[in-house]
C-alpha cells in the first residue's frame, strides 16, 4: 500500500526516511495483527466477530440422525453444499425463534444477492430435545420460518455423538420455579440451555467456522460469501 | 389494591397506549407471534419511570395462559439460558426495556393459539401494589415480515 516508489518524488531524504518509517510501522502492525488474529482470519479478511474460523476444520461425525420427514440424516447429507447449522428446540420460547428468524433472513438475502451460492447452501435445524420434539413438531416449527429449512433430530446418544465433537452442548434444566400448587409432575416441564452459535459446515462436511451471536442477517451473508469465495479460490 | 372502577378506567386508557399510571409509562408493548408449536409467548415493552424513586415490576398476569412469569434471557460462555426474575427494576427517572434476548414477560402454557392481530390483556403489578392492565397486540417479529 504505502510503498516508497508509489510516493511522489518531490521530497528529498527526509521524505524517504518518513516513508521508510511508515513502511516499517505498517510491517510491524501487520506482523502483530498476524500474531493477534492468526492465519485464518488474516487470510479471509472476514470479521471474526461475525464469522469466527475454527483453528482447524472438524469433520462431522457420521452419526445416524433423522430428518423431520423420517429420513436418515448423516454426515453424507452435508456433502456437496455449504450448511448453516443451528441446534435448539421447538419449545424454546425466546431465543430459538430469533435464531430461526436469522436463518430465514439469511436465506432470503442469499437468494437475492448471491443466487449461485444460495443454490448450494442448505440450512439445518437440529432439535436437541427429541423427548418432546416429534417430527411433526419440528416440521411445524421450521415451516413457520421457512419450509426450506431442514429439520432433524436423533436419539439422545446420536445427538451427543454428533454435536459434542463440534463443541455444541446443551443441558436440561427443570422448570423448578413453577408454582408448586400447579405442579403436575409430568417431567416434561423443562428448559434446555444450549449453544447459541450458528455453525458453518463446508461442502466436505467439515465444520469450518461459527457465527457467534448476535446474528445480523446481512453481516452473516457478507461474511459467509466472502469466506466461501476465499476458501473455494484457495481451498485449504 | 386498586378499585375495580379504577382498573376499568386504566383498561379504557389502555386502548390509547401509552398507558400512564403512577409515573410508570408503558410504551411499545407487543407480544411476539410464535410458531404453532410454541408453549409460551413473550411480551416486550419499554417501562418508563418518571418518579424520583426506583419502581419494580413484580408480577404480570394474562388470561388464557397457565401462568405468567418475568424472565430474562442471558448468554453465558456461548450458552443461552433463560432465568426467572423476581422483579424487574425501573430506575428512578429512567427506563427499562423488555426486548428479545433480554427481559420479557413470559406467557406460559398457551391455551388457544394467538396470531398477529390478536390482543392480549396483560396486567402488570408493581412492588408498591399499583396495577395496570393494557391490551397488548400480537405482532409478527420484524424478520417474519
């Protein structure tokens, strides 16, 4: 950027010394930002606050999940396209609707702005609450936001095997604060604390990056598009 | 306690939001339309306190739900969780926003599905015993428009 030869030559030594000092300063800044942000974010120039690359790709475990249509769903279903992946549950009252709403909007914006990429991007919602989330519930939930969103779940063991290598976790928490006089002891009154991030999986079924909260649809689309271009021009 | 007549008056006033009573004003109250699977709905609003003392919202009620609670969504170490609040404070001469991802009034156990355009009468009770009832419209979230 600031190269001595690109500067006008009207100055003498003082100007050159200043230019040299600027170059040294820029090099130092570059080196320190390399140290600070690592090779991945530097290579992609994607804002890590929007899309944070994993230190290394993580292969999706080949675990038998099942879609909301009752079809088997595993790592093979992630191959050949990019995937935005979110874990939650349909009874999630406040945050999941916001995240599914973000997935809906990201789909719309991708369609408008990058139709070729949209055509090879799927959005997947995996319920971590198979005890209550029937296929129908999951389908009704995803369809409310966007029928194109694929819903899936699995046995607790399969979900655990699929999600924990990806750093995704959840825990059931009994809704113990409910009024004791109104307790029915159904055992089904609980909330699920769960990971908030949306995961980005590449067409080789590897987790590559995560979108931390907050999930602004346009920044997500920009970051995803940029990241995908960088990766597919210079695949790692 | 508030007399039924005063409550009625407050309800009538509620038709013309914002509702003012005892220095707390409720603005922009809405309930987010939810997927048909929802077991609960969340109500959001801005509570403004013109008084020189802190006020506390301690209870909310609404017909047609099993129970109503004050909640806050928080994110801790990348995990989301929702916590019940005993009260939501509104600072003296300040305001507190109930908004998605933060404080909200949780309407739990939906007895009849609600759609955008419906109205839910929500009664708020403050620590000093004051109550107000306001009709809160059900609206689609911005991203559903």
